[in-house]
C-alpha cells in the first residue's frame, strides 16, 4: 500500500519537509520514494504541491497521513470520502478560574484600585471621625471601670477568687 507522508529535510533547528509517496512499509528516512509531490515549510506555513499528481495518487488509493491530509485539504485538493481526518486534539486547561478572562470584575477592579489611591468624598470623611469618637469614648469608659474594680495589689489570684469575681459581675 502506498502512503503520502512528509519526509524531514533541512538542517538542525530549521526543519523542511518533502511531501512524498512511499511504500507504507518503508520508513520516511529510508530514501526509497515512489514520487515526490511537493514540499512544506512549517516556518512560513507554505505548502507547494503538484495538484494533478496528488489527486491521481489519491484516486489510486494512496493513504495520506493525518498531517498531509489536513495540508492538502487546506490547499484546495478534494479528498476522497474514505479519507478520515482525526479530530483535532483538545487540551483541557487546569485551573481555569485563574485565567484572566474568567476572573470576576470585582477582582480586576481591586487590582486596578491598588495602583491608584482611593478617592474619598468629603462627606464620607466627615462621617468617619464622628463614629470613631463614639466607639473610642465607650472603650475608654469600659477600661476605666475595669481599672477601678481591679485590686491595686499585683499578687497572684487563685482560681477560686477569679471565679467569684466573675460571678459578681
């Protein structure tokens, strides 16, 4: 059976491929080729193929590799019905919630707020100190009560004394 496949040529790091018709039992590097149909440059994504020869070999039953079939189809050569292309590989992305496009608007807004100083209106500034003063006064009054109730001695207090003091309160 004949196979239409790509044969690597070119120097190291700069691959070029020949599109060849070859016996399927031979390796592409063996050099035993039935016909050379064209060449493919993966760097420029250019394919040069003799369309007449390619359609003739496809009609006679030459089996194209998956990559060659995709390239030939993109070139405009009609593939026979018996040629089946593999489904394109779909990779699953890990941690999709970390992608920028999937982030919530709130998170992106907080990231931009960190760069800019927050803008505070004058009315909000006026309201905050009044609320803080009220809580500060309540805290100081509670602290004063605790200091008055606590004995002046700094001696150790037994667990019984502490439980009695808690019961009184």
